C-alpha cells in the first residue's frame, strides 16, 4: 500500500513533469514524453491517496481523466500523422500557396508565394484541421472534468483547498482551449498549482490533535 508521504511526493513530481513537458516541447518535441510519465505518476498518487482517505472517487475520476487524456493524445497524433503521411493534404496546400512547388521541399524557400491567394481557397483546407482540433478539444474537456471531480474530492478529504482551485482552472482552461493561447496558459497554471497543492498535504503526525477539555466545576 502506498503511504501518504510517497503518494504526495509522486503527485508533486508528476505535476512538475507535466509543467516542464509543456516548456520542453518547444525546445525538443520528443521531450514531451515527460508529460505522459507525469500523468502516470499523478494517477499512481491518486490511487494511493484514494486508499489513504478511503474515497474511491478520487482514483476512479483520476483514472477516467487519464484515459481521456491518453485517448486524446493518441487520436490527435494518429490523425496528424495520417493527414501528413498518407494523404496529399500537405502537398496540395503548399502547391496552393506556392504554385511552382513540385514536391522538392528543399527548393521551397526559393519559390514565389501565390499573390492571388484568397481566403476562400484556404478555407477549403480547414476541414481536416478543424476535425483534429475538435478531437483534441473534446478529449481535453472530458479529461479536465474528471480531473476536477477527483481534485475536488481530494481537497475535501485532505483539507488542501488549492486542489479544488487547480481543478477549476484546469476545467476552465480546457473549455477555453478554443481560444488557443488563453486556454493552454490556464491549464498550465492549473497543473502548476497542483504541484504546489500536493506538497501542502500534511502527514497525520503533522496535524495537531484537537485539545481535550476536562469538565470543571463552577465555583
């Protein structure tokens, strides 16, 4: 059985890895694998805390959030790979933007952009991108909803209200992902608050016992 101290540390480390993975993605996309490791550590931490506080919904909601997260990542990644590698979508789009494009990507910087390109032509390519974004968005909403439910119950059991605040920020951020920058920033802040919240969980030995008053007779 996971101890409270171990569960707290795993949760804090997992949340930190998620925070770092977002920043690391822009330096080296492969480093974003840290986010998956962080999500697994969070799930293990929620399992331990659910056992300690005897509240099954903490883990079950966390598990649903994890499943929605993984399904969303896999479905989004697979859709992008299929669109780029197994369809002519990208080459058709480049050909529209650069009429002289012949499939030689190394020659692309030397080509002249299409000066007569209009918005209606580009909108014809928006369908697949919108579809992929919709899958990612819906998955993020489901994952954040269950995460919010898990952390709301964890806040009630642990007495660390920051869990509830972080869960709400995650959910609002997921809903606002349609406003790309704002939504992702809010979700990043929510995960950062989670890291802080985990390390605020106190051991039972750190929680002061309530004072015991003995009856006194009135004089």
